[in-house]
C-alpha cells in the first residue's frame, strides 16, 4: 500500500472548484492490477462557526467526482502501463475525527470524545468552530444535561456513533417529554443516517 504524492497532487488539482475535496489516495497492489482508492468529501466553505448539519455527498456527487478523477488519470502517465481499478468513495462514519474540518462536517452527530488525561464524554456536536467545538451532553440518571465546549487540542480521539434511533438533545430532560428511563424515539431517517457517509462507486480503467 502506497500513498503517491504525484497522484494525490494530480487528483487534488482536478477536483479543485468542483465542491468536492480530496481526503486521501491509496494505491494497493492486487495481483496483476492495482487498486487506486480515492476518498473525497464535500468542500467546507464555511469560515466561521458551523451550527447546522452539512449535507453528505450524494451518489451523483461521487459519480461526478469519479469521472473527473478518471479523466485526469487517463490524461497522465503517473500510473504507468500497469492496469488499475479506480474506486472513489466518501469517508465512512467509522473514520475517527482528527481535524477541525472533520468535526465541522459532523455537526448534529453523536460522538464519543476521549480527552487527553481525562475520561471520555458522549454528546452531540451542536457547534464546531475553527479551534473548538460545543457538545450537548444528555442527562444520565441524576446528572443533568449540559453544554460543554472542548478545544480540539485537548481531544485525544473522537468517533461518530451510529444511531438507529434518536431524540433531540436538550439540557433538561423534561423538555423532551420523556423520563430518564425512556431516552429513545423512532427516527425516520435512522437507516439513511448509517449509510449517508459511505457511498462507493468503482470503475475499471486500463492505463
């Protein structure tokens, strides 16, 4: 498995201005062929705080990005004569959040955040800025819900949690109309929520 800087720069330039940005390129040997796996995400054009959920990439977005990447690779000789399979995908929810832009793209999602030299906390991202984010941490038993602002520099690891049911998180459980023993409600978008970040489209190209 290799990360080819030349291929990365080529694809990054080809996608510039398309509304889609390159996250990663990995080239892996696969018998007589190679697999060129390209991970893309929606361009983040917000310069201030993000407080609303940003739309995930659609299948049409991925298809358009695949055509752009394929054309760029076909017009270059960076991959040489060996055949390759091109895979263009968006990041899945299993990817850890490691940069500010990752958090900013995941406003509205439930995350588990492990702090440096501290225990982990679970909450929903309601704001993501350039240097820090705000979580709404739900009430648990006798502990009231609260808002907590965390600096990115204080975070050791953060992971998005897949939700099959959810309610809007508030600081006071009484505002939800439920009690501490009833913390879930049917979510019409639950299935879409688990799949929205993992959209794949593969195409074979002969160099």
